[in-house]
């Protein structure tokens, strides 16, 4: 069947169980794997509409790119939970890609429990090394097709700027900013289409930069687990791509705590850059809301309240 509309109806589909890899603390699943399941749900929506990622690649020379993904996590997810996704198309804006709302649910104690609500935008990016003999892009896909991620309408305000490589640490993480800088080489297994860092690679980077930041501030995940019985909890996260980052480039990743919320959560920003041809290119931005749950004692199951030491470490204050 030939489809002539992309955003024409809601899809309810099973997306299986989370991967075992995501059960890092007891049997609870970390935020990264919630986002993986959402990604799978959106990919299935495209398959159901006759334009799965493989078809887009080989038939039309397009790469399906998740360019913006935000989630709220109102309930926990366990390793044996079977997850159902509801994918609802949104109203598209010119030059912004194809928008979707996604909800993930599980059956628990006889009731349907929502474990995630989120929004996803997808762009179809013209491949630089497309297979031979690709067909013209169908009319119903043209509104979501761009030559590169930086061509999206919401990326135009992030123009590259000239910066000397030696100045990068001072520019990205000034001494008085409280920012944490981690620079790393993009490996091929974080990429797709033989070319660029993909959405899930950014999600993995967000998870790792938080881990590195906390260790740098003396409150590593293991330290808080062993000394206090505090379990890390993420309630919201967003990754928004602004430009392509290419395989084997160095990705300069900046993590900055913005504020403490009611002494039980903190919000932080996540920004990534590459230094290319003498210019600093902002490739992605994002946010995360992070806190801790108490795992033992009479307060088990409640949110941990930050003390002065934890607040000072998160905010980069000297005590």
C-alpha cells in the first residue's frame, strides 16, 4: 500500500521490555532506556506508514533523525515490564520536522500506569553518500526533509563562531561559571549513516557527563549509594540537536547546574560543541532534572533532601 500522508493517525504498539543494560540500580531502569523505548515507538510509526528507516535510506536517500526529544517520567520502569507506546502526530511547523507526542504505559497491579510522556521531532536528512538509484522524495515527505540538521528552522540562531582551539576551555567553561567540561572522541558506534552522531549517542553522553560531573564534585553515584543509600532519579530530560557532529570529531560537552529545586532536585543544562575549521559549532543542547531517592531506613522510597555539602558540590561552591 502506498501512503500519501505521514501524520495521519495515532499508533498504539508494543515496544517490548527495556534492555537489561538499563537496570543499573536494583531492577529499576534508567532514563536513557526510557528514551530508547520512545525512539523505538517513533521508528515503528514510520514503519507502519511504509517509510521505515531502511526504506527511507535505500529508496529515497534519507536519514531518519530524531532531532528533539523531551520526556517526563512520572513512574518507575522495571526490567520485566512490558511496555506499550501510543504515538500521536502533532501539528507540524514549516522547517521544524515531523512532531509527535508519545506515551509509554505498563500494566501493573491490574491498572494501566503511564511511565513516560514525551515529545519527539523527526527530520529526514538528505544523505551525503546516498545509495545509487534513489528515487525522488515523495511529496508527503518533502515538508520534513532538510539537507542537514543545521538547516532546521530552530537551529538558525546557533551560528558557528570563530574561536581559537587553545581558548576552548576558557570559552566553554569559564572559571566562575560552575560549568563542567568533558571532551571526548565520537566513536563510530555512537553514529549512524556512516557519518554522524545520532540521537541515542547524545543521550548516552548526557548520562555519562552527569556521572563524570558528580564524581568531579566529590559526590559520585557510588559514594552517595554507599554512604547515604541515595539512588539517582531523573524526572525530566531533553536532547535537542542543532547541527551535525561527525564521526571521530572531538565533542566538547558542557554540563552546568542551574538551580536547586525545593532541596530535592536540581536542574542542569547540557550543551555540546565541535571545533571545526577554526569555528565553534553548537551541535546540541538539552536539560535534565535530577535528584535522589532514599533506598534504606525509615525514609526509604522518599526523595532525599539535599544538605549543605550536597548543595555546595552541585553548585560548585567552596565550603
